[in-house]
């Protein structure tokens, strides 16, 4: 059995998304800035895609900027808000300690320039409150940037309430909605969002394409200089096959969110219950207030990387919260942010499901994780210390 359970990292492209891009590689391959027919056809397809994306997001087509993905959209949103703020002398930015690195590293860069970055503490259930945001906003706050749903633990933030607080206080509000779009309902108007980032490859679209939504009147700062594409705010010949394909995937992913949740929730909860039955394990993040497909656990006495490699041997593609990809031995900043101690933050596992997961696959994943955790614990001197009482347990049995 081969199970792909890392959909929070990226997803398989849907057939619709693949088919949607083909005509724009084979036939309508013109440059949308060219004046002859094939260029103008490309231009029309580009603007059609923009209009269709605006319908899904409930905004105006002129508020949509196509980017190279979620990271670029996050960078541009935050830098733009910072430039708007500093012109008025406002250099205070509010965010959280468990944002994606595309946000956190951009904020770090601004901090070196003299911005004051305030990262709100995340509650141990992986959620922050609108109240925390309200209390943190000051006269000189230039931006609040808070993710819609966390990519590692899957918890969902009260974005509508946070948006309302920001609107009342007249502070710009950006949300990284990369993990939320196509998984739960997102509505720019309802949620009082000023800027939003999304990425196609997280909802069965292609890699290397995304959207920055910026409300009318917000002056964007270019991250990429050059031609006058995207109304002068994002240079570079448009990735038309990617854009058309992304919009097809966006429409598919958002058209039946209730059906998606109805199918995934029981399977997700069965997976949670199964992993919960492993001694000295704990779910990371709130049990209910989470994405329909994301499950993240910590297991005492285990290192995440070895868990991932052994699960791979059993045919399961999963990921660990620990930052192995960056070559660092530091545990995940998200797990530390929710208060997990170092030693258990190292032993984390994220399984992120897609809509076509079956109950049989869920059973297989539970069984495999149980076997692998037991195997690793039996080899671990650290675990021996725990069961001999030489070290205290972090979790209850
Ligand atoms: C994947 C992801 C990103 C980055 O998107 P890319 O398109 O890969 O650049 C940003 N934020 C979150 C929450 C993500 O999950």
C-alpha cells in the first residue's frame, strides 16, 4: 500500500487542473502583453481567470494579483503594509509566534530595519484570540498578520473576529490563508480581510503560482521590478498555464466544502482516536477547531525523523514537525509556540489527508504508527529512562 499523507506540504494535481493548463502551453502560448491575436487571446484568458478567482474569493477582480505562490504573496503583503505604515510613522507590527516562515522571516527583515515586531503567544490549544489582538493594537500599529489555519498542527484561528477588531481600530489586516483555502470557508468580505495569500499547490493546483488579494486602495510595493504586468505591481511574464490551472483547481476545491468536511471529519477523528490510544502520546492543537484533514501528534521518547523514515518503508508519506528540511536540529517553532517541551517536540508526526483517503488506509496508518512507535521506543535509551522512572513523563499514559 502507498499512502500520500502529506497534503499540507503539497498536493497531487487534479486532472481538471492538468487539463486546464494544456491549451495554454500548446495553442494559446502568446504573451498577454503582445498585441497580435494569440497574445490578446492569452490576455483574455488571464483576465477571465482573474474574474473567476474573484467570484470564488468574493472580491473584485482588480484586487487580485497573481504571484509565484504563497511565499511571494506573504512577502509582498507584509512589505507593502510596512511601507504604508512607515510613511505615517507607524512601525509596530502584530503577528503570532507560529506563522509560516514566509511571514516570520519577512518580519525579521523588517525588525532589522527598525520595525517593532510583536509576536502574540499562542494558547496551548494552538489558537489565539481576537481579544489578544485587540489588546495588542496601538496607535502606531501598521499591520496585523495572522494565519487562517496553521500548516503544522491544523488549528483554525478566529479570523472573522480578528478582522472585525482590526477594522474597528483601522489597522491593516493580512492573513496567510494558504492552508485554509479549499479546506474551510474563507470569505474576504465576511471576514473583514484587507490582504490574503493563497497558493495553488495546496489545493490540487500546480506549484509556483498563487494569489495576493489586496483590498482596493492599498498601495502595493513591488517585490519584483520590471515590466508593467499585474497593474505594475508584479513584474514578469504571467504564468498563464499555471494561473488558469490554479483557478480551475480553486473552483473545484471550494465548490463543496460541506461535502468535503462530511467525508473527511469522521476519518480524521478515527485517525485521532487511533493515535490517541498509543501510550504517552498527545494530539497537538485543539481537537475540534482544526482543518478537516490535518492531524499532528507528539510521541514521547521518539525522534520525528526516524518515525518518518520507518513509515516511508511501510508505504506512508508523512512529515514531522521538526525542521529536518532546513537541516536544523531545532524542533518545530510551532510546537514550541504551543508549549511543547523540546524533548517531545522532537517526536512529532503530521498526517495530512486528502479527500480520497479511504477508511482502510486510515486503519493501516494507525496500525503502522503503533508498530513504528513501539519499535523505536524499544531501541531508545531515552525511553528506557522514562519507563524506569529516571526521567519524568511529559504526557499521561
Ligand atoms: C505552503 C505554505 C506557504 C508557502 O506557499 P508556497 O506556494 O509554497 O510558497 C505559506 N504559508 C503556509 C501556511 C503554507 O502552508
